[in-house]
């Protein structure tokens, strides 16, 4: 099968996935070079993938890339929710008669208060209309959120949903050695804004003499990497996916990982 991948900004985990898939062509909808360089310096970008064509958000570049692909290729798109250009290219590819699939996460609804209400209204009434042409033309969606969030994908109109979880790209040493001294160190990944039990967890850790290390969703890769090396257990909870990447890194480092069943990374944790 000749596979053509249209990706959005590439992190370390998706880079490992794309290398494993070994596509015949790879194009990336990404930010301008200066922003990409900044993300690379912060450790948030993947190493350059050989042969990747960086489209930016240039329609002419994207159309030229599409015109060079063979008619019997399968096109896999990521970023259809984020980039109007991606949706336009999906429509162009479908119109050209090639097979098109989407690879993406379920819409994230992890918010509180007024923002949560606005997001729900947007996902239930605005986004389905915006996504309708894509959903009707594509052959299906490969859900990067695993089996989680299928209800939200169905609300967008998707019927053919293939669940897919992350897979660790590296192997590492296990975490806490036997006979370790001092309090158990628990690293909590993610933004705590929507979690009602944070104060309870802090009190419980204090009572149990457990050291709780909180990133609060703002740590860059260098910081997370250091904290992964220092902690004994990693905890990630919530309904959103970006921290699934960090869960992948934690499993790759051999750390015990606890996740809620509301994130796609649960599939990865169960498997590994």
C-alpha cells in the first residue's frame, strides 16, 4: 500500500509512529520556521523526519504536493479540526478519487464554567456543520483517543471509527528500586483546572507521606524529562489527549503509570 501522510506539528511520539508506518510521502501543516525553531529549542518538536515536506499553511505548496502523489495511494490526514487548509486538501484529494482517511483525536471537552458551556455548544452545533463535508467524503477516522470519546466523534457525524492507542517508542529502566528511601514521589501530569479532587489528593498525599509533584500543565519537555527521572509513579487524568504523549514517555522510561479511563492513553497503559 502506498501511504501518504498529511500531518500537523510533529511531536516525538507521532514522529516514531510515522517512521514505523514508513510512508512514501509526508507533508506537514506546521507553523512558521521561527515558531518551529522555538518549539525545537523547548524540546517540544520531533527531530526532522527525512523527506518531510513542510507546507506551513501555503495552499499552493499543498496543491503541488497533492498533484505529485500517485492515484492509487491512500492519504492519511491529521489536523482537520485545526486547519481550514487541511479540510480543503481533504476535499481536493477526495475529489481526485483517492482513498482518504483522517487520523485525529476526539474533540476535547475538558473545561469548567462558562468556557465548558461554550465549548459544548461549539462542538454540538458549530463543529458538526463545519466538519460535514469532510465526514461525508472520507472513508473513516482513526481515533487517536482510542475508544474514548467515540460519542463526541459520532456527534460530528463519523460512523466508521477505528480506535488507535499510542505505543511506546523506546525502552528504559524501571522506576523506584527496591529498598528506596524517603517518601514515594508521585508525578502528576496535566492541567489541574478541571479536576475537582486536587485538594483531596494533596491532603491524602500529605497524610500518607507521599511527595506529590505537580506540573499543572505548564512544564516543557526538558522539565518533564528531569521530573520523570526523579519520580517513582506517574499519574495522568482528564479527558484530553496532549498529555498522552507524556504518558508515552513515562512508559518508555519504565515508570509505573496511572491514568483515568477518560483518555486514549488508557489503551496504551493496558497494553504495556
